[in-house]
C-alpha cells in the first residue's frame, strides 16, 4: 500500500492533528506531503499542545515517531470519536533491539515513547505508516502503508540575522534573547545565527530558525565569515569597563559578511558608523532593536544602500590604518628622550 491508498483512507475534507516532538524532517519529508496531497487542514502539535476533546471529533491524529503520555491519555478518552489514528515511523523505533549500540538515553527515549507504545497502538486500532519497504515487510502483519519522501522546499527567502559575540559577551547574548524571539515571531523570514556553547543551546532552545554555531579558532572563523547569505549583523555592547576598551573590528566583521550592522551608542563602532548612512546606531532598548532588525529585513533597497556605504567606509578606515602603521616603525621622540634621560643617570 502506498500514497494512493493513504489518500483514499483520508478521503474527504477534515482536520488532521500531527503530533510531533518538535518541527522535524520526518514530518516535513513524509507526513505533511502525504496529508497535504489529500487537501486536509493540518494542525501541528507539540507534545504539550493538547486540543480540547471536542475538537478531535471527526479528526485524524497522526503520531510522528513518538506517542507522548499526555496525548496517549487524551486519545484513549476520545478514540471512538476519532475518524482515524495513525503512527508514522521512518526508523525502526518500535523494536528497541534495533537501536543496539546507540546512546543509552536515546534508547531509553525510544523504549518509553515508541517501543513501549506498540501494544497500545494496536489495541486502539492505529494504522501504521512506514518510510521504507524494509519496515513494510518487517511489520507486514500490521498491513503498514508505505509513505515515500518528498523533497523539502528550500528556504531561499530567509533573512539571516547574526551575532558573533565571543565568550566574553555573555550579557549581550542574554540581552538579545527577547529581541530575537520577537523578531522571529513577527517575521517568519527571519533566521538567527549566534556563536556560543551549550549555554547558548539552552538559552535559545525553543526558538524557531535559530542556529547556534559553536566557538571556533580564528582561522576557521575567518573562513566562516566568508560564507554568504547574512543580511543583518548585531553588535550590542553593554556599558562596562571591559567593553569600553574594545575597538571597532566588529564593524569590519559584519561588513565583510555582506551585512549591515546595528550598533550600540557609546561604543567604538558608533564612533565610526554614521546612523542611517552605513549602519544603524540604536539605543539599548529591546523593542527598538526589534524594530531596527525588521526595518533592515523588510527594506532591501535601504539595506543595500547602507551596505555600499559601509563597504566604502571600511576602505577609508583601512587606508587610515595603513597611514598610521608607517609611523609606528619610526622612533618616537618621547621614547628617544626617555632613553637619553636614562643613559645620563
């Protein structure tokens, strides 16, 4: 049995609740294309998203890989009112023996949410959808239906915003968290990239379209900066003695990425950036930073103008630096006098 039989089984206009731990490739590559081909309305639910019991009347519930306890309890209570119940797997998650050699915590998860639910699924009359002929053959007595994968459309319209602060910028990373959350919520094209470790994984967990890139050595980071696709660079800077000593190299990093920067006032970057000309200088107000991000994301002509000006400014600053380097190699009059004074004592 293949997609055509699935379409026949779901014939008619109805609601399908897709229960998933979080957004994942199993749902996007297999389940959603199969359901969408039937023209149904899909409601994607996490483990914690429980609809009212009455909302499930006449609906189909599709579990993707796992059956969480709260949903198992709800489905058990309303099973006679459901139009259908489905379990989909694209790995052999129903046989804990198949995961031998994998990390113990992953095997425990499968035992608790998948393999341990096998008889519960059979008892409640769930259909089985599988991703391969191998699984279809292994569970042949269940008469599983084969769901073939469809390619996921490329997210070419994403607008990448980033912050590449080092480990010494913990305060800035925490300050940005609500800024990023609001920007992501207000524009689904926004994606965010941040450099950090496990602490950042925890801090930004749960936000969609966030990539936490782990710290890397400078040579690798230089190559990383050359990757294209970044549009807006963030450089918040808390007012602290340590931060007051920083230079404006972050302006170079952001501009080299082909991005336009948003900078804090009273910073070295603000000393070289002209607001609205080659970047934005925005007070450390979170709502103001959300607005500034969305303005740059949504107004591409304005962003491109600022980027061209920032690239020209970077060239001017490089020329200025080159002029100063020659003077560094010339003997200083002060240091010469100092040496003379020392030799006379």
